[in-house]
């Protein structure tokens, strides 16, 4: 399914009003080509079915069965389109330099700009996904997403400061300002979305487990004063989580399984693990 972001149409209207003379249709086709490269690369890994959202700064492709994607696969899929864009830019540059076709000049510049721009490590650009997947190889997904989100916001702010600085020197490039604001907004939305991502991953985990017939375990030691929400946030989405509860002396007090934490959140809301153990023992 292809969806158009609510800011896309106003953005196009604004470009027309300020006298933009570029080839909007050709730019749109370059973006679609970019996303199709992502899709074809994902097909090579066995993923299928997609949703596409057309944004003011490009498009975002979401594959429906990518909950099983590994960080390395995500990096390859994310980098595939910018690399192909840059390769296409080289080809069209050679065509333009030899034959002087005007369309080749625009395709060279458009592919080069899109390819290079998408490498920047900010949401919703490909570079943002690459950075998150790279960090996710070293730590949990939630922390990787949080680090990338903060870096993305800083990048958006830096871009907006550049936009203001250019205005100070009487250089007006409205696109830079709009892109900066959109990156900041999208990054904050990613921050709000992380709790839903975690819950969604837990639900999908059950489906994957039944499909495969097995799942790897992950054992984590956690302080008994921690609360349930913080414990939920360190769940590994691809493994069954078992928590060793440690006291002040780092001695094992109890063992809690991930479904107990989910059930406790539904029944009691957020509380410390110590409080949950006390309530659970009262009910036995």
C-alpha cells in the first residue's frame, strides 16, 4: 500500500508557489526508483510485501515481515539504494558529458543528491537505519534506537542552524529549512513510537516461535529495585527473556520470566520488581 504523508502535498504546492522550475515528476520517479532498489534487495533476503509512505524529503519503505531482519541485513538493505543511486549518477554523468542530453544532467544530479543525502545518519533517512542497526549489534534495540534518535535530532538542529546562517548571508534555500524541521519532527515521533515497537515485537515473537518451533533464550541479571517498565525496555525482541533478580549484595533473590512481567503490567501497572515479587508471593 502506498500512502502520502500529510505534509507532502503542501510541500509541493509551496515549491510551485515560490517558482520552483525543477522537474517534479522526474524527481518523484528517482525517489520511487530508490525505494524499489530497497524492495528488490529485501526480496533477495526473502522478505516480501511492503507499505510505502511518500514524504516531503523522499519516501519510506516498510516491509511487512521485517520483524525477523538481522542488523546486518538491515544495513545491506538500507545502503543498497544510495549505492545504486550513486552508481546511476556516474552512468548519467558519462552520458551527459559525451552526448550533452539535458535529461541526463538532471538524472545525474538527482541521483547523486538523493544517494549522498540518504547516507546522513538521521531519521527517516537510510543512514539513520544503518546507524541504528550498527549500534544494535553492540547493545539492545531500544538503546540503539534512542542513541540514533538523539543523534538525528542533533543533526536536524545543526541543519536548521545552517539554514538560519545562510539567511544571515542572504542565501535562501527553503528546502534545507523544511528538511531540517521534518527530520526533527520525525525523530521525536520515533522516540514516542519505541514503546509500541517493543510491545509489537513481543506479540510477533510468539508467532515466530510457533512457526519455527524454537526460540533462543537470553538471561539477564537485574537489580530488584528496578521497575517493570525499565525491565520491559531491555527485552530482546528475538529471544525469550529470563531475568535473574539480584539484591544489594548481588545475590539471586528470584527468577522472573518475560510473560510474568507482561502480566504484572496488565494487572498492577508499573511497580518495582521487589513489589511485584511481594504481590506474587501473597497470591501463592
